[in-house]
C-alpha cells in the first residue's frame, strides 16, 4: 500500500536508489533528484517513443529518395548528440510539449517550487531529457 502522506502522483513514481541526497546540496539539486529524475524514469518509454516518432516524421519530410536521407541511427554518437541538442534548441514547440509532459506530473507543492525558478528548472529538465533520450535510443538500436 502506498504511503498515505504521498500525493497520488508521487506514489506512482519509481524509486531511484542511487539518487544522491545530502544536506549540503542546493534546493535545485534536491528537486532534481527527488522529483525530476523519478518523473523522467516513469515517463521514459513514452519520451523515447515520442522522440522516435519525431525523428521518423522529420526524415519523412526530407525527401523521397531514401539514399539521400541520413537516419538518426546511422549517425555517429557525436552527431546523434548534436542532433538531439539541435532539436531542443530549434524546435521550441516540441521542447515545450516534452516540458509540459514532465511538469504535468508535478503536484501543487512541486509546481510551486518549479515556479520559483522556471528557467533554471527547465534547463535541468532539458539536460536530463537529452541525456535520457540519447542513452535510451542507443540502447534500442
């Protein structure tokens, strides 16, 4: 049975046993390790599926000749990271959708913490997302 002190959103999140929690860490680091990482882990398969669909859609728009297309999986690891970085820099709409997916898993208390430092927290979320996508897609290939 779930801990009755947890909100329903928190109760479904996976535990991250190796999440670092020390007294000297900043509030942002603590939020990252207690809230963001579990949400990203919970949503991992969905996030990967969305990014794979994104890649597929972009490649379908590049042209009709298959030989001219350079699929994500054919890129070197360095180029794959660059591709992911570029997506998050240039496609604001897509980035906003993914941010919304994560923020939508906050309870009110977490949202209030997020609202105090949106820019910094968004940066943390994006960095975690990029790393999770890069690692996850590499494992699927």
